[in-house]
C-alpha cells in the first residue's frame, strides 16, 4: 500500500497564503505540513510558527534579523525531522533560498525535491540571476509564458500556470457613475502600512465627502485600525476576505504596488499605484531594477495604465492630482478599456492551483 505524498509547504506572505490554501484544496491525497497563514490553516495546516514573522520586505529586515534567523533555523530543523518528499515554496525567495541551502548542506544525499511557485522577477533584477535559482530548485511554476525561457535556458523545469488571482474573480464593476467610494490599500507588510497610512490620512482629510474603505489582512489589521482611529475622516475597515465585493463597488482605488494592484487591474478598477520605501531601499532600487514600471499591469502592457507615484513622488499632493484626473467618468472608462487589454495574459482555462497540484501528484510517486 502506497503512503501519502508528504509535502512541506512554505508561504511567507498573505498572497502566498491565499494561493497555498487553493493548492492544498487540490492536494486531496497528500500529507501537508509547514508554514502558512489563515487560508492554509483553514485547510488544516498547523503552521510551525506565525507566518507574520516572515511578512517583511527583504531589504528592510535588519531590525528583525534575529527573529528571521531563528525562524530559518526552525524551518530547516523541521524539514530535516519530517523528511518530506517535496518542499513546496511560494514566493518569499529570500527566506526560502536560505532555508534550502541549509537543508541541502545538512542532508545533501537524501533531501527532498524543491518546487517553487511564483517565478522570481529576474527580468526586472537581471536575467543572470535565473542561473542561481536553477541551482536551488528542481521545478518552477511561473505565472506568465514570457518568464519560462529565463529559467529553462539553465535547465530548470518551468511550467506556466497563469496568474492564480484571476481564477474565480467576480466580473469587473461598471463605471460611469459619480465617484463616491475610494478604496485604500496600504499593503500587507508593516513597512508599507507605516509609510502609506499617514499619506492616506492626509488625502482623506483633504478630499472629504467620499466613503473611504480599507481592506485589511491579519498581519497588519491592528496597526491599520490604530492609524485610522486618529483620522478625522473615519474610513470603514473590512477584512481582506471581503475585498472583492468592495472592489466591485469601488470608483477609484489608491493601492500599494503589489498583489492588490494586480487584483484591481484584473477587475478593471481605476487606481493610482503608490510605493514608499525607506531611503536605503529607494537607493538600491534605483540602481538595480531594470524596469520602467513597477505595477504588473503596466509591465505586461508595456505602458503606463495605472499612474505610479513612487518614492519621493508618493505624496498627498500628487495622489490628489491623479484622483482629480480620474473623477470624470470618461477618464475612468478610458483606463478600464486599457486594463481589459491585459485580460488574456492573466488567465488560463484550468485554475493555476489545480495545474500545480496535478503536476505535483502526477510526477511524484512516494515509495511504500
């Protein structure tokens, strides 16, 4: 009698936890252990420590270096103890690379296979970095077809699965009505929340008369509520699980560059994309990122659809200026038309989570 395939799964951020939960739902005949948040725990995962300990920006971890080092060592020890057939990592490449290197050093002969979901953006940071990933992982699941050659040229099996966020999204909202609701999305990391919430506060207080709504994730909810409690214009705070319903009622969004901005683009929601980093992050980014844009929809289409206010340009004055441009219905309708041009790039006929789970089960038969 065959034993179940044993998979150690690691998700370090909210978006990875959402996808991890979907993958777990498709892995019906596997034993799952590892690290994850509320979505994966809802599928039965007992996380070995809180996922929130990993939800930090790699370039801004210096103040939490001791915690991260401890969590890396705990993860390595758990993998060695559990002896999984596969270590399935979702995004968070900085953390998972360090874990895998340590596991391989400790157990070079009898270690598991290493599969990674979300191809690192080597096309932004330098294509030569793909070679390093080929030396770490055994298989890569990429969201987009154009990413595949960056890794296969170095011998890393890479499978395009489409963007998982697009699977099962509600239909895009209609546009044309007067602007009444502005949704604020300050990001899923504390570093983003601390920098953006004061700016969002100024925007809300200088643009009264609108309903402001903030969807929050478990890792930042407490802080968002503390910040918002000091606002004169009180925003409504809703759980992240209700965000898609909110997007369908959103006239304009102000969103931190990242997963949420991709979700909004897929649902054709007019938005202004923002990003505010510390001085060190901005200094490094200006010198190493090889992209004209940071929002994924802008990257895919090769032009500015969502206006981007990054670094020193991320101010209340500039955000208000872009909102004023989007107030006319014709301006929002023009943006929606542009967003719809990316629809075919996001989606596949079979959901990404199902494609990943099917591939894992098909290509791995554990011994008795």
